[in-house]
């Protein structure tokens, strides 16, 4: 018997329709998308649901929590062998990491998107969907992380990031410090969580303003990821304010606006151990934010949070 795969549709360009000025994401229903790829029936038995229909720029913590709980309960049932989630590419890496770190089953989960809308002559969604369903139906993917599918390729959530805002092959790959296949030995139980700790991102640049970090502090945020320059460095006034934020109980994670290379405590210019910062390692700011939100559901202890950023529970 063919494997049974559940498809959860959330929107994105793969569900996009052309408009006068360009296109609008999240317009086509999952029925319509699937009817364009009849070959899927030869790979798996499918059922599907329209979870939401949005551009992934509108993904948020509320949807992540609901989506994670839904995927978790589907995969814990005997009925399904894997899940495919149609999703916009803009924030796909964040959703993938969130799911990867919160799902309790090891069965394959694949997020799939496209760079051209569903009604484009050269739409890339159908071919990506085939690769995604094949990936979710393949037991060899059971021991892997949540996968992302674009450009007819599958990448794991710790390594994948959106590198190109236009090209078909829009996902890049960063060597991760740790992989954490879902359902194995790293992760968080959010099944009883209804809201997540509040974590913002502050972008670094020469002469950076302290206003964004101060605003997060004034609003009582639990943590901030600094998307620093180079190896996680900051314009001095921002760093001094971050030191004050730590003294006031905020968790500060240093990441970098550089796509490659990461941020580490050893060998850098900032003394994390003295100042109470956490280094993000290979995680980019948006992934580090997801991990910090999840870590803060368990602890505010900086040493324990440092371990989470090394893939240790
Ligand atoms: N804005 C779209 C989205 O992320 C872009 C895409 O899907 O490629 O939903």
C-alpha cells in the first residue's frame, strides 16, 4: 500500500495568483493546487486541509503554535506516514525550525513553496510539490530534520535559509553547528503553551540607534536577538544598552547579519561570559529568535540557554 501523507496548506506564492502589478500570495485553494499535479496519486495516498491562506510574511507565533500542535497530533496517529506543508518562502526557515524543535514524532515533515505563482506559465510549484510528497513518503527521511523543498531540492531546517528574493533556487545552505532531528533528543514541549515569550530582533549597522533596543526593553520583552555586524559586534552605545538590558533580566543573544560564519563566544571581540550574552553559533537572527522564544518557555538561566544554542537539552 502507498504511504499516507497529509497536506496542510498555509498559502504563499505556491498558492499565489497573478495580479495587474505582480501577484498576490495565498489566493489558490489546496484543491486547485493539487489538481495541477495528478502524478501525486502515484506516490502517496493523500488527504489535505486548508489551515490558512496567507503570505508567509504574516506567519506568527499564534499560527506556529497551532501548526505545531496539529502536525504533532497527525504524526502521533498510526494513520499518517508523513506531512507536507505548503508555505511561503519568506519565513519558511523560521516555521521549519519551530516545527523541527517542537514535534515529537520522527516521521518526515516537508515544507514546500514556490517562487512563481500557481497561474504562471512556468510555475515551479507543481514540480516542488512532487519532490516534497516523495520526500515525505520516503522512510529514509524519518531520521532527518524538518525539510524545506524549493528548486526541486530538499534541505534540512538547520542549514536552509532564504538567500535570494527572486531566483527559483532561492534557498541557500549554511553548515549548521548541530542538527536536531525532530522526535529525537533535542526539543521543546509546547503542547500546553498558548503564548510564547516575547523576543525581538535588533539590526546592527555603523552608527546604530539605541531606540529599537530601548523600545523592546520599555515594552518588557523577554529577550532580544542582536543581528550584529561581523562576528556579532555592535556600535558601542547599543552594546552598552544591551549590557544594561542583561542586568535588568533580559536575555540577549548575539547573532550576525553576515549569512555565513556565525557568532561564537570563543575567539570573538565581545566577552559573553563576563557580560551575560549568549552566542547564536551558526543560527541566523530569525532562527536564533525562534530558539530563544522556545528556550524561554523552559528557563531564564543564561547557562542553560547557552546549552540550547549548542543543541543540548
Ligand atoms: N511572500 C511570499 C510568501 O512568503 C513569497 C513566497 O512564497 O515565495 O508567502
